[in-house]
C-alpha cells in the first residue's frame, strides 16, 4: 500500500510528492496549491485493489 504518490504540476511542470489518505476511498479529487509555484491544482487520485495510488492533476 502506497501512502505517497507523485504528480506533475499543471502550471510549472515540477514533480510533486503528495501524501495519500488511503482511508478516503478509491477515487478522490481535491485542490492543492503547488509548493513550488503556489498555483492551485485539482488532484485526482485513484487507488487500485492492491492499494497502489495513481495521481494526476489539472489546473484549477
């Protein structure tokens, strides 16, 4: 089970490591500001049956 995942900021292109709350369900969406450029990203998280998380982002 992963408790972290990586996404690429939609604004600045930096790879960002984020913690994943596996107890929040298999599909999650939330807004988080990029720690590099401070722009908001909508993060989409999916967790598979083995507990592996995938994350992608889109600009808000």
